[in-house]
């Protein structure tokens, strides 16, 4: 299986999808910079510098930029990327006519399935580390770092103004690469389930993203308040709890475990379907 994993990593690095996944994140960071810059111009009539985007000049810095960029990317850009990465793994091989060839080698279906999942999980982690580091570097070069000031708002991290010291904030970004990856494994597992259910990678990715968006929207509507605890998208938001001044350990561990349960459930369901599926191409 290790040989297969190495081959999959080599194949992944050579693929266009690998490079495209990084380019999309780079483009998103550029758009975030442009967004903050234009906001500062319109908000103040062009009378303030970019680093003073907000009324409080000490509020906006590279860490604030990185946190907002990470938060907004998790809303749609990163889920789209993960849905495509996971949805193309099995369905892509079936569509290309290479899946049956892979299974003619002394490699069981379960090892092929889990091997591809492991490589995808590694890819997601590398992507997230790259994205966090890129944001921090851009923030440092453009406006510099500083303490991470937190206020009640769209991030929904605090109910009253608070602050993280720079060193502690950087450590929290490191934590976020782990919690973010763990959160995204739920979506990755769902994408693999769709990938073995459909032979078209576009359909698999579309179904994964549709389910994610549907649950995300429903989780924000008051009409579904009784169903909200059962939406996996709600538990996936635990990744940003590491940016709270005091991490709510009990709730954090609870939602972490729930994400793990969803991940295992989707993964096992996909594996069972793949084991019983007739492979014709």
C-alpha cells in the first residue's frame, strides 16, 4: 500500500489539479487584498491609508487580515476545492477508464480506496498550511503583524472586545491548520462517498458541494433550529474555536468528535459501496 500511496502522490503532484488548487488560493488572497484596499478607500473617501482600514488604526494588521481571509475562504472557496479533490479521486479513474486497470494489480479495493483518501487528506493539509502561511506572509509584508484584536461581528468569536498577543495568535494559526484539516475531512469523506456513487467526477463534486451548501444555508435559518444539531456543517465550524481567547474545551472536543463520527460514517459507507460495486471501466 505504501508503494501505491507514493505513486498516487507522484501522480497528484504532476496533475494540473494540484497546481490549480494552489493558484485558486493565491487568487483568493489577492482578491482579499483588493477588497480590503477598496473598502478603506470607499469608507474614508480615500483619505486614509490601507493599514487604517478601520476606524481604529491599531485594529487592522496582518493577523486580522489572515483571520478574515481564512474565515471567508472556509465559507466557499476551500469547500469547493475539497469537493473537487475528493470527488475526482474514484470517479475520475472510472471516467478515464483506468480504475479497472488499477484493480488488476495485487491491490485490494479497500487499500486503493483508503490509499487515495490518505493522499487526498495530505493534499488538503498541505493546502491549508500553504494558505495560512501565505496569508501571514502577505499580511506581514503589506501591513505588518501585531496583536490580534477580536470584536463581536461576522467571525462570531467573542461577545465583547478581546485581544490575543501576537505570539499567542501565531500559535492559534498553527492550531487552525490542524483543526481546519480535521473539519475538512468530513467534507472529504462525503466527496469520496459521492465519488464511488457516481462515475462522473463533475457530478460527484457537484453533489458534494450541493449537500454542503444546502446544510450550511439551512443551519443559518431559524426555521430549522430543531434540525440544526444534526447538520454536519454546523459541527465543522469548530475549527475557528481555536481563535477564541479561551478555547471552550468541552464544546470543542464534543464537536471534534462529532466531525470524526461523520467522517468515519461517510468513509465506511463509501468503502462498502466501492467493495460491492461492479467495475466495468
